């Protein structure tokens, strides 16, 4: 039995993409969850840390991709797929434990909801005054007939809970709604979210079962366009939240539909993971999803309405060519936004500093201070890493970290 369980765990690590990282990562495999207060950064040279902040205005630094998670143990209404807690579903079980460790929540905690928010707030309060994080709600998956599919839903975070957590600390948090557009009351929910101060809308089509081309979405698109509420859409492959498992719905080219209706769209992760079908070819074939995102960024039709967030961009499972192109395309930088994909910066094996050095996008001298910083503060580590990566002298421009401006034109009338 023990041997069988060991084999299942190895299979789980391989399935989540963590096995190869665990096999090669030189740093710690488990988040030590050290004290994140600034006095603890004594292993990080002060001058080096000052360079991270050079040219940045903390009150403009809004992390546009922050996950809020919970089990509902506080009455939040959150829930997770029961399979994530069952060792006989090894892939799901390992995924849950890795994510909880990334958020410094003990796997046997009786108060997951509060522990998750407590740690995130502790990390946020170590930043300069003005920096904020946009907390994602996450709606349930629905089928094509608009019926709830709990069996397709990896986790659920209600809008009301995201709003509640943000309202408790508005100096540090804003909130992002998530409404499945196949719901009969989708437009009513959207109006409620606007009235309650939502800063954006989040969809993960492949997990939630949303076809961006569905004609039923047009009234929703029209409302988003009229209010200028940004639509944050995960594009590219998705492995952390499998949900409905409909990877074809994450094709970046499908973003043309909301763009055509005048919606401001933020392509999460710049579609930097995996492949998608090139639907523009006479005979569609799979190509890197990032190449399709790049095509959209260069098209006139989307114009300034198409943006991308750089969350998770420097994880080990991205191609070096993605890193080099994002760093090189300075003409894109006014349309790229900083996001951390928290709690993933705390999942230690996901970022391999040695791999970034080998790819030529990180100086070896930056490894030690980054590794030291990461042990105390994964969010500040994520920011510092993005400030230190470079390709042939080109870095991510300061405008990428001045994200507040993208949310200042929402019309709530």
C-alpha cells in the first residue's frame, strides 16, 4: 500500500508540472513562510532593493492578478472540489497542498479562509503605502445550457466574499467580479457588481466553460464596453485550475469577439503557456498560444483595448523565447500590466532562477538576493524578479507597474 501511494504521488507531481521543477530546483521546495516585515530582509542589500523601486510610484502599483481562495469554513460561501482533499485523487491532492503552502496555510487548518487572508494582508502591509491588490472572485462552471456543473468546478469564490474582504482593507485591496455569462441573471449580477465597486471582470473560459464566440454573450459585452469595465480573460493552456477542461476555449484568437464589441480586454499571462489552434490558417494547426497573443497585439482592430498581464510569465514552464520577446517588445509595455498570480509566487518550485540565468535573462549576481527575498516575501520577490530580468539591456518598463491608471475610467452610471 505504501509503495502504491508513493507511485501515485509521483504521478501527481508529474501531472501538475511540478515534478521536473522539484527534480532540478536548487532552492527550497517548501515555502518557509518567514516573517515578511521589512526589517527581516537583512540578507538583501539595501542598495539592490532601492533599485527595484527606482522609478515606481507605490500608489500606482496595483497587482491586477491576485487569487482569493477559501473553503467556506468562515461562512464565506467559498468551496473547493472535494477531490482536492482526497489522497486517492493524487494530482488534485498535491495541487491543493502546494497552493496552500504557497499561501502559508497549514493543510490541516480549521480556518483556511481567515488564514489565507491574514497572510496576504501581512504581505501587503510590508509594501509601501498605496500599493494595492485586486482580489479575484471565481464563479462556478456552467454547461452550454446554463446549468451548474459542480463536477467541473475546481473552486468557487463568490463576488460577495471578494467584495467583503476588499471592503475590510480598501487601502490594500480592491475586488474583481466573476460572473458566468450563461447565467439567466448575468446582466443583473453585472450591474450589482458595478454598483458595489468591482474594478474588473474575471473569466477562465476553459475551466468555467465559456465560449467567447457565443451569441448569448453580446449583451454582456455591450454592457462591459459601455461601462469600460475591463474583462480579464485567461488565455493559453490552463493546468492549475482544470475545471471543465475545455482547453480550446482558451484560444487567444477568440478574444477578437469581445474586442469587436468594444470591450477592454486584459489577456492573463499574455497567453504564455502551451499551444492553441491557429484558426487563421486554411487548415488550423497548433502553434504556441503566445504567438497568437502577439498577433493580436499587433492587429489594428484591438487597438489600445487589448492589454496583457505579466503574471506567471517567468515560471519554469514558459519558453525562453516568450521571456525574450516580452522584454524586447518595448512598444507593448504601455499595454502590459503587473500581476503576481498570488499565491503561486509562494509555490517555490515554480520559478527556477538558475533556468532564467541559463536563458540569459537574469544576471547570476541577482540570484542570491532574489532567493533571500523569496524566503520572506514571495510578493516582493515577484516584483523584484520582474524588475531585474532583462534581455540585451532591455527590461520591463516602469509603465508596466503603473497599473492603477487602467482602472480609473470605469463608468458606474
